[in-house]
C-alpha cells in the first residue's frame, strides 16, 4: 500500500470515527485491547496490544484520536488486562465465541461466499438455541466486516470453561468425531440433534444411490474401498429394506453391514459431504482459545473498510453485508486497479477493468483495503 492510499484510507476512517456512535463490549475494563495502526512503511500488520481502558470515554477517545486500521478486544476477562505478559494478566474467564469465516467454508465470488457463511451462521444459532437451550438473549451476533460472522455467547455458565470443554462443544457443532453405531441405535429421536441428522442424511444418500442406473450404482459402490461386487449387488437388491430398517427399526447392527460400514467410514465420500452440509462450519481454534482477541463491534475492518456490524438475531436473514455494512459515500474516486474485478456493492455490480478507473468511494475503500488497487 503506497503512502497516498494509506492516507486516503486513514482520512476516510477518521471521518467515520468522528461521526459514528461507537459501542463498547460489556466489562471493557477487564478486557485486553489490541490495535493495528495505519503505517505506509509496514510490510506486515503490527499489533499494539496489552492495552487496557478504565471506561468507555477513554476507549472512544483513543479510537477517534489514533484512528486504527483494525480494533480488537479480548474475549477473556482479566484482573490486569494491560499487563505485559499473559501470565501476569490474571485470567478470570472468557465469553464463548464462534467465528464463521467464508474462507474456511467455500471459495468463489465475494458475495456468494457471504451468502454461504450466512447459512452456516443460521445453522449454528439454531443448534445453540434449540439443541443446547441457550437463551437467545445471551447471544450477541456481529458481522465481522470481512467474510463472516462472530457469535458471542455471554451466558456466565460458560465463562469458566477451559479449552477442553469448548472443544467438545465445537466438535458437536462441526460434526467431528461422530460414532456411526451410536447414531444408528435406539429409537428415532423426536428432537433435533446429530442422531436425527445422521439418519436423515443416510436415507437421503441411499435414495441418491437409487437414482442411478444399475451400472452407474455398481460402478460407484465398487469404487469405494472395502466394497466388492457381490456386496454391492446385495446392497442394491435390498436397498429399500435397508432404508426401512434405518427409518423404523434402527439398531447399531446396521452400521456393521459391509457396504454401509465402508460408506460411513469414508472420509471424503459423498455421504460425508452430505453429512457435513448439516453441520455448522465454525472455525474450531477460535472457540477453543480462551484468550482470543476479536473485532470490536462498530469499528471498521481494515481489510474491507466495512463496519463490524452488531445484529439482532431476528435481523440476520435480511441482512445484506454489501449494503448494510457499507458506510462510505458514492462520490467518485480514481483508483489504479491491479486486475479485472467484478464487485457487487450497494445494490449495483461494477465490472471493472485493470488500470485507472473511477469508482464510488465505498468501492474504492474496499478495493484499497483488500490490496486490489491504489489511489491514482
């Protein structure tokens, strides 16, 4: 990023922070804070951390005066949040955090990535509220300003959990470590959960195999390690009876069927793909980290120029990040674009060619923050 681009972004961020009403997290005096400042000479992002504030006014004045490129606070609560080492801080607990980032889920056009990660976020919230019974009033939802969402669970019951307990929860959410025999034994569950999801996925999979021609199905099944021609023939012949057993008379013995066993343990197969589509693909290390720094709501994301937007759970479905989290104007700005780009923003799609071009300020900020253009 050249000096002209750095100054352009710093001025735009300055204008935003002068006008906006910032929101601080609860118990901010117990949080560690970290900031990345605009620096045209830095080759890598350098964070200033181990910072503490005595109250909202001090925090807000700091942000408005220094105009950070990125602003973070700790999910943990500390006795001495500004201590120079983690050992000296005195950990007092941490919020339960889930980070859903499109980069870890799907690749493609930016708007499509945002649409997909919203689906994962909706699945996660349903799991937390319906399956775990977490009170929605204790859940805070934030669009990260980049490629996803942060889900903060502020229920004090989780605050003292260590990494091991948090690992069990995120494994459940992501569908990690599922035991097929346990999923296929006992009565059909009446409430949502992995047993029900697992059986529904398996029935869906068996139906999918049934849509193939006999030759296609035989070729597909025998291509799976551990399935021979005779086993595949018997499976296809008895496919409907097997489906009825799974639906009406589940037993752990079903998983011992040679063909089903091979299907269920296949790590990268069609069944696993369908099963994971029912998980909520949150970023595991974020949830297990009890000392994580996370973006400050209402700050600006230095990698996009968009607002880190707090949301009510009920507003998620209608939330459009490329409209609702965009804070800059439509005035013309000249940029030098490094390569051809298709950029949807503020309800329009911009087909931009490599080289010098004029775009709305909001688009210019995004492209410059992403390292895709410089100010001309």
